[in-house]
């Protein structure tokens, strides 16, 4: 069926939060790093600069869910993982 956006229209992408405002976690499943985008390390790749995880060097990240944010804040309050 053809809708108002046309045949095979791409789904709308969810809005991303502004830079450095939402907590993120490393894209690698086993890495425990949590933080914000500004806390990521920088890696020079030719003329480009790439943001990477400061612990494992992974170049992808995910925004945390509300439940993950609460757990991360609890662990910081208990003196757990600082980053």
C-alpha cells in the first residue's frame, strides 16, 4: 500500500538528544564504561578524529535506558565505578 510519504518510505529516525546531555554506554557488550560523549577519548585517523571508548577503544556507543541510568547513578553513589 502506498501511504502519504510514498512507497517504501524510510521510517522516521528518533530524535537524538543534544551533544553531551544524555548518558551513554560503550557499544561493546562486555565493556562496563559509562559516561557522556565528551568523556570519550579521541583517536586520529588520517585527517579525521574519531571518538572512542576510553577503556576498550570501541568506536560505537548507545544511549542508556532510564533503568540503566538509575543503576549507573546508584553505583556511582555507592562508590562503585567512577566512569
